[in-house]
C-alpha cells in the first residue's frame, strides 16, 4: 500500500470510529431522556402536592443550587482544558494552514 493511501485508510477508520461513538452518544442521550421522564413526572407531582410559599422557595432554591453547580463545573472545565471553548473553526483553519498542531 502506498504511504498516502495508507494515511487515507487510517483517517477513514478514524472517521468511522468517530461516527460510531457519536451515534452511541446520541442513542444514550435519547435513552436517558426517556428514562428520566418518569423521575420528572414524580418530581412534578411532589411539587404539585406542596402548597403555599414553600413550593416557590423550594423550586427557586433548587434551580439556583443546580445553576451554581453547573457554572462551577463549566468554570473548572474551562480552566482545565482552555482549548474546549469556542466553535473550533479558527482551530481547523489554523490546522489546515499548518500554523496549529493538535499532536
């Protein structure tokens, strides 16, 4: 096999692998959405059973808590891996021009 053809073959295998992993992630995401719909319905019924101002306080407190957790995680992730931010288009253009190396 010629060196160039071998490279294209390996890149094709990487593409197939990436496609399969992406498809598995989508399937898992859809499955988890369906699985947690029962939990969501249970929580809605629980909150619906509560009356008065306690419902509002619990709902807002829960949302704020989850928001702080999410913001903290994303901040930590952005500091740990600074290259994950942005759309990635400038990175791809830089790689094509040869000014950026991902290895």
